[in-house]
């Protein structure tokens, strides 16, 4: 490796350090679904040896096409604390997200170039903000698998087929949506080959038979039992969304969550691509034009809600721009221009990552406040949460990062969280079905006023209620609720019943009102 190679390796190292810094500057990254995923995986890792968790949650090892965290994150929690394991998982996601375009460009050009450093700018996007951990890792793996498919052209056919049967089966297990995106990239690339070399049945079979093989687990592995299948939401609602949703999807690759640094990155990307296209300095490898077109068409066609799954419109756009980075080559007139562009990219990365890190740090105080309150409840109790409609200012950049904050009670007090998602391997125990269905399937995503008449018949079901009011709570809460802790944006209530709740096995009974 010459001096240029060492300099490029150093630049990648520095970029990686800047990108990873926010993850290790705060104890809890404020990502919307992050806490509930960490809590679920902690339950999965420990329920077999913890009677309190076993009484609150049922673990079922069936086959679900979104199990990246179940297979990779939960085992790590046997050796690391859950929040540390979660940050480590996010670091792996960040590194692999950048590695995919970098290695793809290496395969296409035959060398490591400076241009793919741009991949580090695209790590923190809108899907990362929502904390869809299964998809995030699977999407990174899809890009790496696509690069490997191109790199393995000269492998023996049998070895290549076996390797990519395994890779494709692993990918569909990690996340079905990323498997589909990988299929679109393979289809576009093979269509280009078909146009260049004509019909080759053997090549097409080698490319697409692994997708058929990867679906065998659906037939061979157990699926949810009838009792567990009842807990899965009916997949019937699809909604394309409006103009605002399409704009959100368009900006998803460069927007974490409408922070100031996001606008800097969006403007920088727009100016760069305008200059690069107008000057002819940026060229795209012809072999990857079809994959880019297929992903773009699929992204435009993707609804906002697909079979009750929200956010499907955001996912493919976050793959298109990294794929473009991997597919492109940039020619500059001289070292001075290259240095200016490198300095501009470094400045954008520092501004955006620094802005995000500051916002993340602002969230830590409010997180610690509610965590301290939840730490006072007895172990193993039933907890529900209600979020006021969009009134009142959140203590940090968005209310969405507080939607699943009740998961702290699972991690610290082994509580049953009625609003923790019951997807894949972790389900509510049978005795909690009434509470889970009442709160988790409540309309408006639990966003209603505490005095809402729809809520009144449900208030006696949990043992404790966390009310996130953001400063706009009720003047007089229902009589059944006794306030235990009042925070700056929440109130923790104990539910007062005529008959005390039965204690959870392995825990003390709930304290009675004195």
C-alpha cells in the first residue's frame, strides 16, 4: 500500500470515527423504535432463566422474515448489558452501511477510490431515526451481498450457487423487504447482462434459483400457533399516502429527522449533483443503471402503509443513493479541486454529525428523568402508557423518540409493557392478553387525552400508567389514578383498585395504599 492508499485508509478511519461518535457519546441513542427493540431482545435473551420475565412474556422460536436482531442482537445480551449491546449493534449497522457502497465501487472499478467516502455521509438517514434495526442491518447486508455477486463472476458455478443460496436465505431471514431490494438489484444487473450477451438459461438459473431456495424455511420451519397468530395484527390496510409522504420519502436518504445538519446535507447533495451532471464529471457504470431504475420505480410505487406496516415508502429511497455512490465514478480536473471537494465533504459530515450529537445529548436528561421514575415501581408489574395528542413541546427534538420510553420499565424492573411490540419471537404471556390488546391496539397510536371516554373502561387493567403529556396534562386526573411522580413532561400513576392485583411469580405483591 502506497502513500495514497494509506491516506485513503486514514480518511475512511477518520470518517468512521466521526460517524460512530454520537453512538458512544450518549448512553441511549434517541431512535424511535430502538428502546422497544432492545427491551424485546433482552427479554428473549433472559426469559428462560428469569421467572418474572417468563411470567410476563412468552417466547416462541418460529420463522419470521424479520429476525436480524433476534439472531444477532439477543445472543450478545447474554454477555453485555442491553443498552451497550444495542449501541454495538448500531455501530455494526453504521459501518456495514458505508462498507456496502465502498466495496461495490471497488468491485466495479478495480481499485479503492476517494469518491466512495461519500457513503459515510449517508449512514444516518430517516429509517435510521425510526430505529428499524432489522431492516437497517438487512439492507446493509443486501448491498454487501450484491457487491459479492458481482465480485464472484469467475467462481465455480456450484460454489457460487451454494454461497448465494446461503446468503439469500440469511437475507430473507433478516428482513423480507431487504431481500426484495436485493432481488431488484440482481434482476437489474442480470437484465443488463442479458442484453449484452443474449439469453443464457444456465446463468439465469444460477442468479434466481437461490431466491426460490431461500423461501424453503417458510415451508420447513414452524409458524405461529393459533394462539400466537391471534396476536399478530390483521394485514389488510394499505395506503399510498399524500404529497407530504412522498416528499418525506424523497428526503429520507439525507434527512435524519429535519435537523439543521440535515438541511446542510440536502443542499450540499443538490449542489454537488447539479454541478457533477452539468459538467459531466460524474459517470455511472452502465451495468448498474438498470438496478438503479428498478429500485427507483419500486420506491415510487411503494405505499406509505403496506398491509398495516407503516414506513414502507421510506425504505427503498435510503438504498438508492448509496447504490449510486457505489455505481459512480468521479473525475476531477486536478488535486486542488479534489482537495476542495474533500474538505467540503468533511465539513458537511462534521456539521451534520455534530448537530445530531448535540440533539441526542439534549434527550439524555429527559430519558434519565423518566427512567428514574420507572425504577421505583415494583418488579414484574403491568404497565401501560398514554400519550397526549400533539400539544406541548417535547424536551428534545421530536416527540417520536418518547413513544416507547416505557421500555425502560422492562429493562430495569422486568415489568410487562402493554405497548411493547409483540413481533417475531416475543409475545405477551396469556394472562396479559387483555391489557396488551386494549392498549397496543388503541386507536391513534395511544395518542389521546387521559380523560378520553374510550380510555376510562381500560384504566383499571394495568398496575401503573405512564402518562406523557409534555406539559399539557389534565388538571384533574381520573379518581382511579394516584400520582406517584410528576416530571417535566410526564406523570407516573399507580392504579388504585378495590381488589389488589395478583403478584407476579418471583416478586413481592404490589404495595397497598397506606
